[in-house]
C-alpha cells in the first residue's frame, strides 16, 4: 500500500465509529461539528488527490464530478 493510501485510510479510521439514530439526532441539534461520517465524506470527496489515490470511478460513493474549491 502506498503512503498516500495509508494516509487516507488512517484519516478515515480516526473518524470511524457508529451511533444510534437517536444519538445522532441529539448531536446534530446540540453540537457545532458535523457527525464523523460527514467529516470524512465531506472533506475527502473534494480532494482530487484522494480520488486519484483511491482510484475513484463515476458511481463510487465518494466520487464527485465537481469538487468544492475554496482556494
């Protein structure tokens, strides 16, 4: 496995977890930060290097034709 793949897998692993729907609902209403799933999906899908490293294809869960570009 390449260093880049290890980095992205490690990033996702840090945020891995599960929660009951009731717990997620409470967190969304009371915490300022998004749930872990969206911290991973929302950030990685917008990095072209992630799509290239993981070899995402159209139709894959995290693939996007139009990544968000802030800078």
